C-alpha cells in the first residue's frame, strides 16, 4: 500500500527525480514505526553492533544521518553559489557590451 502511494504521488507530480527522496522518507517512516512496534529488535541489533542500548544505536544513526544531510546541503549551496557567480558574470559582460554598442 505504501509503495502504491509513492508511485501515485510521483505520477501526479510528474517529477521522477523525487523517487529516491520519497523512497528514503518511506524507509525512514517504516523504520520508525518498526522501532516503536518492536523495540526488542532494535535492542538485539544494538547488541550485535556492540552498543549498550537500542536507543543509543538509534541516536548514533540519527547523528550520522544529520551529518550526512548537512554535508549534502553544504555541497548543494557551494554549487549554487558557483552557478550564481557564473550567471552574474555573464549578465555583467552582456550589459557592458550593450553599453559599448
């Protein structure tokens, strides 16, 4: 049912670039619901990894996820700044050529 929701929303939006983002959000929410429904599974996974409690494991994963998101946003901002710089240079050169003519 969740898969059908994601397929339907992508068809309605017409933007297939949203598929990875929606898939990740779907995995996140299904994982969050699973942790609430079966907390002992998270505790067992924490024991396998070597972390004391399941809550600690969840916090470590959340912190790593936030670091990844901050890095991606920084890279996106850097690329946008370079595109804006290029665009402003082209506009300035075009305006100068128009004044010289």
